[in-house]
């Protein structure tokens, strides 16, 4: 106990220490009794608790009875060390030590947060109990066959300055001790307890300020989230309205398309009715049957063929001129076969005479005959 602060053991775990291996213990408030048969490791357990606070002593001794490290080396091998959980000044800590041949490892954790703690160093026993290992062994801790108490220099300083020879502590040593105690508490020294507490308070104030800033930022963020939610609701409502308008426009366009299609069909129907009326009027109000239409269709086909033939056999201007001459020649009518035969004979005789005339000159008689022939 230091300055009214009580140290209370909570639990321990022995990984391997002497004959102990995989041992877990929990301590209750008040007095705890650990009753076991002889040789089960009660003294080894007490030594484990002391070593967790102070580490090993007499490491240079070669005699196993004097060298604790050698004495408690695990019989079964494995990791040499363990854990010890305790409470002091309202906080819970966990010491973890692993013992090696040369370099031991020490870690202190805040048991609540499970984060490493720098509240105490490797000499945690002296920081907690304010006495060294030897004084702790001869006062607070009593090992097997060590039920003997004796003062040490440290104990003598604590109980009034009486050393082992019984002489009173000198004034200078007393002042030095008081100075050390004052320095340990001084608010002006970085190692002073008051200074540490002030630094801790400053850290807590900074953390509180950060907390206030975080809460302010959180409130601002919440307000912005509320605004975004409101904007989202508004946007969703606008989207619904636009969707409804789009659906209505689509339906209107569909109706308009149907209307235009209906108007086109109505116009086509009116034209068809008009043609139908014209056709009925052309047939005096009576539509002929298929049998009646068949000869008409044939005649129409013949007429088309004739028209086509006429278009193909149209007279050239020269033939038109000749035809006009013939029409004048035969204005009284076209001669029959007998008349044509007589004319052909005349033409033949005329041709013969011309041939003869060309062959020789005509006599007077021949000329008269020719003239007569021409007159006839």
C-alpha cells in the first residue's frame, strides 16, 4: 500500500515456472489461502508472484540454490514465464514476463483496453511498493524456510533512518531522503508524481477537447445527413411526378397515334365509298354479274390488242402522202378484179411498147397506134 492506494491481485497464469505448468488462479477480495500437499509447488507459486514484480536476482551465482533463474527453470521445458493481473489506483494492469538465458522480456498492458501501458517500467515492484527486491523479500514476502525478518538499509530509511549498526541517520542523509521524496512529487520535474498527474490531466483535457470537437463535427454531420435525407425525399417525389407525367405523355401519344390512324382510315373509307358510288352510277345503279362482265372483259382485251396493233402500224408521212394520192385516184371507188385485170393488160402493153420504142424508132403507123392506145 502506498499513499492509501491498495494493490490487489486479481489473477495469474503460469506458462512454465519450475514444476508449475499451465496453472491459472483467480484471487478473491480479502485473504486468499492456497492449500496443497507438500511438493505441489506452493513455494514455487509464491516465488513466481515475487519474480513477476521484481524479476530474478543472483543471476551470476552458479549454485542452483542461490541462482533463482536456474532453480525455477521449467522441468518440462516450454516457454519460461507467465502473466499476473493486478489492480491499483483504480486501474487494472497485466504483467507479462518471459525469461531467457540472457535477455528477459517484460510487457505491461492496460487490462481494460488490452493496450500497452507506460505507467510503470520493468522495475515495477519498486515503483509500486517503494522498496527494493531485498526489502520486499524480507518483509512483505516470506518464502519457504525464510521465516526470518531483518532490517535492510532501505527498511531503515523508511522507519526512521536507523541502519543495521543502530546509528542515527545523519542530517545530510535525512535531507537527501526528503529531497528525493520532494523531487518524486515535484510538479516541476518531469519524473515527479504531481508533474505526471498534471501531464495526465493535460492529456485528458486534450482528449475531452477532441471529444467536444468530434461531437460538434458529429452534430454537423447529422444535420447535413438530415438535409440530404430531406433532399432525397424531395428528389424521390419529383421523380415519381416526372414518372407519372412521362406515363401520361406516353398514353397521350398512343391515343394521338390511334386518332391519326383512325383519321387516315376514315379518309380512305370516304374515298372508297365515293369510288363505289361512281361505279354504281356507271352501271345505272346495278352491278353486272360475273357472267355479264366476262364478254365485256374479252372485248376490252381485243380493243386493247387492236389499239396496240394500230399504234405499231401507223403510216409514215410518205405512206400517208401515197394513200392520199390513191384516194384521189379512186375517188369513184375501188375497181373490181375484172377492171384491174384489164388495166394490168393495158399496163403490160404499154410497157412492151416502151421497150420496143427504146429498141427502135417508131414508124408513123406505130406512133398513130400508140396515140390511139393512149386515148383509149
